[in-house]
C-alpha cells in the first residue's frame, strides 16, 4: 500500500485525504489508527452505534424532517431560541454561506488555522488578511495585536477560532467579549467554537449568549467533532435572529440528512455518556501531552482542543515522518506543511485513548530516533526553506507576505532545542484605536527549566498542569436530565 497511500497526501491541496480513500488504498478494508481527524473517540457509545445500525434501513429510506424541525429539537436540548440558530450540513456549509452573504470585501484570520477560513473567501475574490501566530509565543493569539492588525488593514470581518485548529490555543470568554466590543463597528465578527466542547480551562467559555445580543456577531459550532460523527455533516451557528435568519433563508430544503435527524433526536437520552466522553478526552489530552513531551526534541504546545500541535525535533521532516508512520506503523497523522502559517516541522495529533498513544509514541521513537532515542533517523528534505506547503504558490505567498501583500516580520532565529528557552513575557498592552480598548494577552508565567523549545511544554509542566491553558476547571454544568446548558453544551 505504501506508495499508493502516501501519494494521496500529495494530491490534496489544503486538507487530508478522506479516511474512506485511505482505507480503499489500504486494500484490506481497515483504516490506520487515526491521529489525523479530530473526532471524539468515546461518543457515540458502542450501544448508540448498535442502535443506529439496527435502524439503518428506516433512517435512510425516507426523507428527513425539515431543517426547522431538527433545529427546534437541537435548540430544545441546548436551551437556545430557534430563531437565533441556523443548522447546516456541517459548519463548513455555514462558513460558505457566511462568506457569500456577509463577507463583502475582506476578512481577517489568524494563521495557521482551518483551511476553509482562508480558502473560502479567497475563492470568492475577497481579500484575506492573515495574522501570523508566533511560534515564539506558543502560537497564542494576542487579541490586542490582532485588533491593531485589523485596524491597520481596514479589514471588515474578523474571525477567531477558539480553540484554534491546529494548535489548540484558547482564549477566555471575557477577552473575546472585549474583542467583540472593540469590533462593534465591523461588518461581522465570527467566533468559531467548533472545538470548544473539549476545553476545560474555563467553566463557561462560550460567547453564544453575547452573540445573540449583538448585530454583528456569529458563533459557529460544529457537531461532528464533539459527537464523533464527522460523516453525518452537521453544525450550527448562533446569532441575533436577523443575522441567523439571513443565513437560514439561503439553506436548501432538506440540507440536513436523516442521520443528522436521528442523532439530534437521540441525544436527549445520552447526556451523561456525552459528558463522560468529554471528560475522558480531556484526561487523555493531559496524558498524551505528557507522553509526547517526554520525547527528546519534540515540542508540545498547550491545547484546549482534542488535538495536540507538536514541533518535530530538529532534522526531522514532517512529510517523511507522516509517510513512515503510515506505511510502517499504520498510524495516520496530520502533517501541517500545507497549512498556511505552519510548516512541515509541525504535526497535529488527535487526542486518542492511551492504548493508541502507546503505539504512536513507539512509532515516533522508531521513526525519529531509530531503535534508540536521541539519534535522529529521519532526514530533513533539502527544500532550501523551512516552509513547505506542497504548493509552490502558497510557499511564495507565505514566505514573502502575510497573504495581504504585507511583508512578514523578520524570521525568528532557530530554536535551540536542547537549551532551555524562556517563554517571552506577555506583550505590553497596546491601545486599540476604536471604539473600545482591548485587553492585553493573558500573562504567561515564568517557564520552568527544561522547556524543549519556545512556547512548548515540558513533561513536568504538562503533569503539573500549571502551564497556560491547562489549568483544571470545574466540570461542565449539567442541568435538566443531565444535558449541558444553553451556552452550547457546556
Ligand atoms: C475551526 C474549524 N471550524 C469548522 C470546521 C468544519 O467542521 P465541520 O465538519 O462541521 O464542517 C473545522 C474542521 O476541521 C474546523 O477546524
């Protein structure tokens, strides 16, 4: 399978090949262990899958109910007013409509991020102002600097992914609300909370309630990731009724399929299993981060998503690591060279159960260090540049500009992996021109010795859970029949 399978990655521009395509190429019908697609591995439960399998024929034989009926049930569950909600065939469908309807000239987005947030508006001729997240600050988004960037470029729409994909960077609710205040004059502010269910840094991190009160804010939520059902394609947005109604009016009849209907209607009976699945993912995240951070030279960034962003040791080339993990160990990882603002030095690794993580770690040890740790076994490709997207045009774009024709800041000096490097202090607060002041970024405490590279976590930090974004938080509130609250399921 080796060459066939790895060639699939070369033919996909911005995303990974589908699991179905990989399984077909694999030949034996079984896919690899999936550390690539960020999906909740604990939900639905096996019993729920059995129930769906038993009803397969009924589910797919008939038309589903209208999206209004399915949306009303979801709103019932989440205690949201249906007029403030639009449900789409995956949140990607909603991103598409947000772009068509509400992005008129320009959109700002921190990069690296989910590819549709950069590519969709570019495909429809909008200017995309890409705000580079800095490796030196662990890819944390500094909202004050982002606001300044938006003002300097006159961008009309601002997007924040919280947590961000691929790094898992998280922003507290109060900071996002202040950002929304500061951006009240923009055409639109989108807060993409597609991965927020996995966060535990704050008890109620969602800004859904605030979005409904404002004329220019949309909160986007995917359901595929937290419900472990990417293939069903369902997601929703929350906004004030006028804004939500505009998007809803564009959606085709029966845009939600019968599987989506079935799942939405079965959820009310499975709140406790869902809550437990999220707790387990959060526990796994700590455990997995700690195991990965123990690998020499590998840097793990703080994440509140159900994935970890890691920087490979110096000398390791991501595409080679990805291909060898797949062909020699049947482990699928997301190499991030084709994400704008990232490079082939980075992998995104989905949080999975410990038994799978042990296989990942063992595979990485063999691929990165040969049979023993410490001696790099993976050659670096001679690209002449540290950035490799797999697309020459994107490489040039990222190498020379921020995507809007603005020169990039001077490149960072190479990180000294074996030498402990301090995480820089939080930036000095920067005033935002109008209309309201922005908060400074959350202060990052002094970094204990042993940090493998800038902005990353040592195993000790991960275990201590005192690093940014890893502070344990109270469990999700579960009112009424054990189902999460209106802020979007906790
Ligand atoms: C930040 C973000 N938003 C939205 C999506 C789209 O999700 P969906 O499967 O609901 O279309 C993704 C997919 O990975 C994502 O990373």
